[in-house]
C-alpha cells in the first residue's frame, strides 16, 4: 500500500462544516478535534501517512505533527496530493508542528521550521509549538532509562530566548499562531509576562484520569486554547512511558458507566468529555473504523452536565508521559520536570 492510499474508509463521510468548533481569542474558529500523528514507536511512517489521507477524506481538518515523529515528509505528500487534487483547500486545514529540543539554540527554531515546511510541502503552518520547555535532547525511541548528561532544569531566561525565535517566525508569517507544550502553571507564570506575542495554544496531556484542572483553568483564564494529547489514555504509548501504577482510562468505572448507558465505546465517552470541557483532543489511530468513530463522537451530542460531574470522579492524577528521559543530573525523579 502506498503512503496516502486510504483503506477501509466508510463511504458515509462527514461534512467538515458539521464538526463543532472553538473560537480563539483572535475570533477565528478551529475544529474541536484533530488527529495526532505520533505513532513512530509502533507504526511505519507510511501507515501514519495513509491514516492522515483517510482522515482528510472522512472529514478531519486539524492535524498535529512534529519533526521528531519522523513522518512529516510522507504526511507532506498526503497534504500536497489532497490540495492539488482539490479534495481540500489550504484555508480549511489547520496544521500543527513543533520544534524539538535539540533545535532550541540560536537560529534553531527557524531551521527546524524550514525543514518542517519543506517536509510538509507547505508555505506556512497554522500553529508552531515549543515541544518541551527545555533543551534536554533524547534520541527518538530511546530506552526509558536513557539520560543525557548535558540536560538542565527549566530556565525562564533560556525559554524566553527560544520564544523570541518563535515570535520572529510569527512575524514572518511562517506560522499563523505560536504556542507552548508540556508546561506547568509555574512555568507559564514565569514566562507569560515577558511574551511580546502570547501563546494562542497550550498542548498538554489530558484525559479523564489526568484532568490537570488547575492548568486547564489557568489557560482558560488567560484566553489560551488547550489541545489535549493522550485523550484516550494512550494505550499504545511507548513502553518507556508505561508504569505498573498507570490506570487504563477506558476501563474506569465512571467512563464505563457512561459508555454503557449511551451504548457507545468508552473512547467516544472520553472524547465527548474533552470537547464539552473545551479542549481539542488529538487522538491517533491508523485504523479507519477508529478515527471515524472518534470524529463521529464529537459531531453528535456531548456529555450532559450530570455526566460531566460524574467524569470528575475519574481523576486519578495519573500522568502517563512522565518525561523521565529529560531529567538532568541530580534530579530526584520525573516529578521534578513538572515543578
């Protein structure tokens, strides 16, 4: 199968105009759900690209990419083909990418974005994010015990040097919006007052067993749109990110009860919760029936207020992407990454 050839696509496609949207502080509307593309630990780039092609056909218009995922060049071929064929117009796509940790140095953000634009066959991205708030590099696919002796703790000054580069790419209209990822309330309070261009988006881990209510509320209060990764509890996340104490969101009784009462899959209950809450979930799957079901979940009715109250009880403070590979010498544990 060629990268970009959709498979197992339901003929009953979704009109993208029927997908609910959120309104940014700029007044622009963005889809309330997107497709993630991080599958490099389990799926070949060609499989991820094929899923993106199928998702575009089915009705997805927001895609979350990153240079470190190792598949942007093949995904770019899908975008290019869809645009040239007239299947979609550029203005209707909202494409996200991110600068990886090893490109935080002087001029690195522009170099990273230039490669991403070439790979994605685009003149601009809609949103460019700082993937992690420190330059602590680790090789893609490394073991969970890997450590870089050059890793350092978060520094507001160093971060603002990176953010100044982000502001320049926004000035140059290479990114329509810029944003941050994997931040905390403390880190945001340290940098937001110094931003000439404030982040329009924050991407963070968010699922029913890890709701990050304080961070979510802080972002909402600052007029920053939240994008939530691992919205289903990421059962296929890399092995290095798994711990014996992790819970499985879709098996939690609060979610199972809502799913059973509605006759839907627990994954759909998670997505209905996320969108009703006001965040943009970015689930990933290479399987047509799964990403179709994900989109269908949010085009129908969302959770009721009573169901939303019930979902609050699913909170287990279970962070799945702990980031331990970014720890610096002398750090006590992965919790140090998160203030």
